C-alpha cells in the first residue's frame, strides 16, 4: 500500500463533509455578511480553502495533476499572491495589516488563524481530504460566530484553541508517520519516479517554487553524470563514515531520512541509490526556499493563542502513544542525512509589535514541551546508536558568480581530510596541555574570554578535543571540545554575524562559570527589543544557556572563498564555523550520546563529552538538556590571539593576529593578499 491507497481509504469518510463545507465557503465568497473589513478577511480565507479543495480533489484523482501549467498557477496563488512583497504587506496574513483593518482585538488572532489554514497545503497536494476538511469546517464555524451580536474575541480564541487541542494527536501522528511509515511515501515517490528532465515535477511538492529551485535544477541537469555521482558519494560516504568513526553499528539500521532542497533531485536520486546499497530505505524530506522570511518571523509564536499546560501534557501523552505504535521500527532509524543551501539574501527581521508573542509562562511551557518531545523521541530512536551528516551547496540567488562559487564549494567539501587531520592533531596536542584557552579579539572586536579545558588524567590515552574531519560534518576543518563550565569566564563579541538566517549587530554575550550571564546587540534602538531578540532566537526562551562547545575552525580555504566572492554573510554555519574559533551556546555536541566512547584517529579516547549541566541527566534529565545548539563564529581577521595557558602559566599560541602559529600548521595560512 502506498500513500494514494492510504488516502483513498480515508477520503471516503470525508467526501460528503468536504463537499458540504465547500458549498458554504462559496456562499461566503459570493455574499459575505459579517460587515466591513471582516468580509474581506473571510473572503480571502474562504478563497484559500476553495483553492485547496480544487487541488486536493485533482491530486487525489491524478497524482501528477500539479505537474502542469495548472500546477504553476496553483503555486503562484498559494505563494506569490499571498506572501511576496506588497501582497503580504497589504494582506491579512500580516498581523500589522490585520490589526489595522480588523482592530487589535481580532487582528493578530485572525492573522494567526489564516496562517494555520495554510498548514493544509501539504495535505492538499497529497490528495488527503481530512486536514483540508477539518480546517475548512473551523473557518465556517468562526464565520458563523462572527454573525452573532454577542461575539467576543475571547470566544473565537477559545474555539481556535479547542480545535488545536482536539486535533493535536492527528498532527503528531502525521509527523511521526512521515519518519517511519513506508505507506506515507509521497515525497519519496517524487524523488525516485519523477521525470527529472521536465521541471514541472517541482510543482508536485506543494512548496514555494522560486527561481532558486528552477535554476538549481537546470544547473544540475547539465552537470556531467560523473560529477553528480561524486557529489552524491561525498554526501553518503560522510554518513557511513560517521558510524565508523563513532563506532556505531550501521548494519542494525534500515531507515535513513534524506533532507534535501527541492531542485537537487538529480544528485539526491543517486544518493538514494547509494543508501539503498547500504541496506537503508530512504525517507524523503524535502524543503524549498521560503517565500517570505518576514512571514515566518511574524508567525513564529502563533502558538501563544493556544499554548497552555493542558496542551503540553496531552502532547507528551499522545507522542508516547504514537511512538509506541512504531516501537519496532523506530530503533532502525539511522538518522538524518542533510543537504543545506546558502546564498539567500541575508534576512533583516522587523519585529512587529502586533505579532503574537509568548508570555513568560508560555515561554516556560514551550521549553518544557520541546524537552519532553526530544526525550521521548530519543527513547524510541536510541540517540546513542544513530548518526547524521550535513553538507551545503550554494543556490543561484547568491549572485552572478554562482557557477564559480558552486565549483569552489565542491572543492571545499572534498578537501584532503588526511592532511587536515594531521595538522589538526598538532593543534590538539597543544590544547590538551592547557588549563584554559584565552581568546582575545582585535580591532573593534571586544572578545576576551578564558575557556576552561578538561583535565586529562591519562594524557597518553586521553584527549579533550575531537579531531573533526569530513564525515558527519562536511566540510573538514575544526577541533572542538565540551568546555568545563566552572572557570569559563569572559565576553564573546562579534561585530556582525548571521545565525539561522538572522542578522546580529555587535552581539555580546558575557559568561560566568560557563553560563550566559548577560547579553546585548545593537539591532534595534530599544534595548529591551534587543534583549528580546536574543532571548527568542539564541536563548530559545531559556533563562540562561551554557557554553556547550568551544572549537577552532581550520578551514582557511573556505574562509578565503567567503572573502574572494564577498559571501561571508551568506555562508551557512556548517561552513562558517570552520572559518574561525566558535562557541556554541546550548547543548554539547554529544547530547544523548555522552556515554558512548569516542576515539580520535590517533586512538585516544575523547573524554570531554560532558559538562556539569549535561551530567544532571543521571539524576534529572529535564535539567540536563536545552534542545538547542547555536554556533557563533569569530572570523580570523577579528582575532588578536588564541593562546593555550598551562597550569604553570606558560603560554603556547595557536593563532596570533589571525594566523596559525603552531609548528606544522603553516599551510593553513592561505594567501589573502588583495582580498581583505
């Protein structure tokens, strides 16, 4: 049975309901009766659901219905006409516009409801009536409520909240099934069976299809087969080597999740064949370029409408119940193999005051919910037995030199890891003798921090730093450790950095005994807004976070590429973290895997896998993990010195004035003349 057969069995229960609710929505479009701007709102939302009805019926009958000019029109309606430019700014999905037209009482709530209706898009393209029907019925229910003279915003919010509570098991079931259920093979079918010579297949996904997706596909279609195969091999071999390096049994696994950007199918189909040869069934998990990042920012905390203690408790209960249904296959999940892209225009968010935001209690509930879900999933998937790999490539939006940048990225992704391994070992030998490492910024960079290093009881057989080459984390180029929190003190400062697509200006984080004690940036004039920006996006609503990782990136070739093509601000963290020292706030790199012994290529046991916070898992796991890990890199040109300081206070420099000075690492200092 495949996804089509599964849907057809289910659709018969919703056929009549879907027809009836669509008749009512058509009446709303033809003659709305609420009055004023509310009529415009209900017309817009009803038109969305009517369009999804058209799509879901067409795709349920013909899986390739979207692979056509009609599919392109659907895509334009759902994304360009709703989310691009003035279409978004002057539409009800924008909470600021919605508040202006509908009033503060209803505006943000109705904008959030509109955004939630869009969650039915994925179901529509799969030909699944259920989600489209349920959300359409909710829309009609709210419309009828608004005709009542005694209506209040509180009553509407209660109905929306109740709908989320009542349907959260369904939403969780759908998400988990995508990972484990071979009958939910919609995306896999596209990946393995679509005609990759005809770009119309892109529209079958139901994602935003922009010039990036079309142009990267056209680029890869023209690439010689042997080059495509080499890219696929680098990616899948990195995943395999991750199991070898971490001494984990790949032969016990039967599933791998391939996360990839739409348009990369020519490479990913070859990668899927590689994984199949390893005995791994591929679960396809595609994504595409966001149509509007401001839209995502505006709706990031829409859960504020319905998040409460009851929801969090029931969510955990439902998740456990669902995972129990997959308890036989879940341990066979090998992990995610990820392809990322970079090159999009850096995002400068506008933090609109009208958008929904968590209150203090909800921030705590959000953290609690994320923690409980991570723990449950780890119990069934067995984090200590799984691995991952990540690799990144540019997209055409990066600029006119896309072809050259792509070729250089391929070169960076395939650098001689043995050469780096040897040079990095020389750096580790110095670092292992340190009591702490002192990092000082240069010029406008105010970094001044001492990072406490794990004390080795048996230096002949133990090491504090991992020698990271090109396996799970491509490209090659870093040595990293889990710092000792107690004794790690000072300031981390970056003049400008992009983290998860967001720009930070003069980001400063102060640490006391390894924990964030204070923070600041200069993105906004209002200091409270700056702090809230960091709290939402770096602290992830935690009161504080530890330094989970200290690393020294060694990939100066990638650094040179960023400078040469003027794309430093566009490099993904996967590459950027290799272009200077970096500090990660949140969990360590060994989260849920601390008790698995890991060795460097020289045979030494990596002992710095824990810190005093992660050790709490032995007594109270809820206090041990934060479910976030944000890398913050200082570029070489902002570094005055990185010095290993021994217990006897003797010093041995690693980097001075942006240059590696450990004997045997001189080759890392690539020429930058004429570039800076």
